[in-house]
């Protein structure tokens, strides 16, 4: 495995973990567990952002093109009304 593959694999794993945390946190009834999971999730979000920036800098990862500002505004309006 080369560095690009390792970085992208790690980034994908972090992204999957963040999705999992969201599901678990929303269903946790124990306050101490809830707070612990939020701390772990926050740490992983920071780690994910660092790996994302590294991958982008090395051209290992190309983010999607920015969304059209008109479409973004329309979506915001729809969500605020709903």
C-alpha cells in the first residue's frame, strides 16, 4: 500500500466512525456514556479534518466542486420554512 491509499483508507474509516457516532449518540440514554461519546466524536472530527487537509494538500483527495450559491440559498430557505 502506498501513502495515498493509506491516507484515503484512514479518512474513509474516520468518516464511517463519525456516522456511527451520530447514530449511537442519538440513542444513548446514559448521560455519562452520552458525554463520553460526544468527546470521542469531537476528537475524531478534529482528526478527520486534519487528515482531510493533509490529503487535499498532497492531492490525494479532491473535494467536490462548491455548490452554486443560488441553490444553497434556496435550500436554506426551504429548510427554514419546513
